């Protein structure tokens, strides 16, 4: 960014360039987009040394600035993670292209045909923190779905993101597409975020990926539609009609398979009639993994020595080896708890009762609702989407894992043969 240019002027220029690029990209064929993706993957592999060097600069600064171990882990690139970025681009290239897909074509009484065509959203602004691999993932998903992208990574990953951006530009150039199809904001000035989320003339949707503070700020200040999720408070309910072995395996995996993800279980609800059959065994397994348990009064009586769960615990996304447990009277009490405390991400019921399963699936209002399966499956790759830009807990447009289709819209198309309305 030129020092003589203000942040507002710089962002307006990016917006103008993205809008023009989005119109050009709308004409691109699937082969052209896939060629660009493969060329990007090749560039990432070829420039692995440069990426590692840039990342080392960010890692050194991060340590000096006191970033904690978890943030440093998300920031770090290594040979395996660089190869994963390249493979991710190739996987997205292999996915079916949603753009131009026509559905629901039907003849109307007038003789015209009416249907829908899948089209890009236009220009997508993505704001994210720490993980430089998001630069590659976001660029690839936006490109394949026909959208121009303006990407704003965290200042802690500035050097890494710009090095990846160079690989992206190389790929676009080799495919004959404008380099402005994907623009990675160069300035670390926070004012750039404020500009991006209010550029209604140039940006069609904003996708924030990061901590709760970032997403709340974007949601509050944006004048552009936002695809978001604030946090993941996921529940698993073990019904008294559950298979004991299934219940223990699923509840254990949902918490311990990985702690720092938004689809990790944070609260376990257990029917009072089965609690004494499953909780002692689960508690033993959790304690072997050093998971801190916090329970309601009934849970504390059953599992001696565990901490008391506070009102705040039921509304907390721990992202850590901590689990809240509540014993409930029945399915209705479990669903009432979920209704009051859920973030709308993912909820699970473990039961062999078909009627209760159907009630739970129909009545629980979250972006993913599961039967006899771990909440850790709430993921774009696991859902067969290939990749995702994030998981939306909104109810309009995109909900759940947002893959290629979630980055598109539909428009009506009408086909006639000289038809006129009478």
C-alpha cells in the first residue's frame, strides 16, 4: 500500500477492482478456474521455501509479542501444512462447479418455462485471524464459486499471507484471469476492516472467521450482509433409550477428539434413568484425558469430587478440556436446556427410540442436528462438501458448513418462444 494513499482510498480501489474482476470471472469457464487452482497449488509447492521464510518472520514476531501457544500453533506453517494447502486447492478443483447449474425448470400454464440458475454472489470480503492457510482456502473456494475475493488476515500473519497471495496471483496469471480476482489487503491498519464491512457499492457479503470479539464487531458494524457464527456451544443428549456402548463412544469422541474446534461438545445432557449406567464410565475416561468435569447437583452426587457447574458454564464455549454435565428428567427438559443455551451450531441425541429421535431432529433449532453420531462430524469435508469457508449459524441464505453452494445464489430464468402475457 502506497504511504501517500489513505486507507479509505486504498480500500475503495480494491473494491472497484474486485467488482470489475467479478464480472470478468463470471465469464470464466470451469476449465479456466480449475487451471488457475492447479497453478496456484503448483506455485505453493514451488515457493515452499519462501513461504517458510515469511512465516518464520511472523512466528518470531509473535513470540516477541507474547502470543500464546495455541495462537502460535495456528500461525505456524511447516512442510506438511504447506502441502495441505496445495492439496486443498486441488481437491476444490476436482469438485463439481456449481455455477450455471439449472434446476426446477417447469412449464407454466402460459407456456413459458421457469427455473433457477445458480450464480456467484459477486464480491466476498473475508476477515480472519491467525491461520495463514485460510488465505489459500478462501481464495480457492471463492474462485471456484465464481466470486472475486478481498481477504483481510490478521496482522500477526501479515508476511505469511502476502507470500501466499503471491502464489495466488501467479496461478491466476497463468490461467489468464485477472490478478484482482483475489486481493489480499496489504495494510495492517484496523481501519481497513471498518472500510471493508461498509463498502456496499463493491462488496456483496462479508464472512468473518475468528474469535467472538471479531465476529461481534463485524456483525454490529457491517452494512454488508454477513455470513457468521458467533461460537459453538454444542450439546449431546443421552436418552434413557440409548444403547450404552454407542452413548459412551459418541460422548467421549465428541469431547476429546479435538478440544479447540467449534463442533466439539461443551455440554453433556443425560437422562436421569440412564445416568448411573453411563456417567461413571464416561467420567473415568474423561479423567484419563485430564478433562475437567463440571456438573449440576445431581451429577455431583453421582460423580463425587467434580466441580459444580455455574450458570455461566452452560453458556460457555470452552475450546478446552472442560465439560459441563447436566442430568435431566426427560427429552423435553433436554430440549428446553438446548433451546435456552445453544448457540445454534450442532446438537446430538443418542437414542434407539425412533419417535424421540424424530422429535429431536424436528424440534431442535440448530444448523446441524444429529442422531447417534459425534458432533465432530459437523464439518464441510465430512458432509461431502469438499471444503468450507466456515460454519454459519444464521438462518438465511447459508446455514451449517458453507461450501461452494453456500457462496452462490440463485436467480430465476424464464424461457419462452415469443410468449406474451394476456
